[in-house]
C-alpha cells in the first residue's frame, strides 16, 4: 500500500447521499468508484480525508467557498501533509482562486467513457501518482493585511 495521503475535495453531497445518510468515507455511491480505483493503485481510502467545499447541504449554492471553510480545509491538509485533490472542475477553479496547490480528477460520479472502472483507475494513476506536491512546492499560507479573508501561495522559509 502507498503511504501517500490525500484530502479529496468535492462540491457538496448529492440529494441521494443525504437521503441514504451516506458520506464519502462510507465508500458508497460515487465514493465506490473512487475507492475501487484507489485500491487498484494500492492506496488505502481509509487513510484519506474528504471535504465538501460548498457545505454539507445538497441544496447549498455553488458559490465561492466561504472563507472559513476554505481556510479550514487548507489548514487541515497542511497540518496532516495531505495532498489536496479537487474532484471536478468547479472545485478546482475555487482552489486555484485561493492558490491552494492541488491535483484535479474527474469526479467519480461522472458519466460517459470514464465511468468504466479500468479507465477511471488509469485516470487516477495518471493524476495521483505523479511526484508529490510536497517536494519543493509552495504551501498555502495566510499573509497580508486581509489575514483570514484569502489564501495566497508563499514559499515556506
């Protein structure tokens, strides 16, 4: 098993997930596709963390992440040395705007050709097993007069 750990960042839970009382860590619904792909790569899903950037309510609007949630997510990742993985382009766009180093994967609930397990596992391998984001990277850090309002990337000294 790989010793790399990830923080997978999604948008918000689906209505079905809420009705069934399922969260990412349970490995059901969309998480099953992700977990199957991770296990195929030798990555233990239980060593990962999961975070919904737009909140835990399926009816939450897809607006830029509230500052407190974004800061909390970035700090959790930094403290635990988790590589941040955006699940989908909407999340990736918000993380880019906050200068949070991350990788982007196709959301595991995506439809089409990527839905085949072999293709999704290959996509995960091609994306997740690249050199670590921690090797010579820039870490998110709060700086400037607007501390607590935005994240900007600045090299650690």
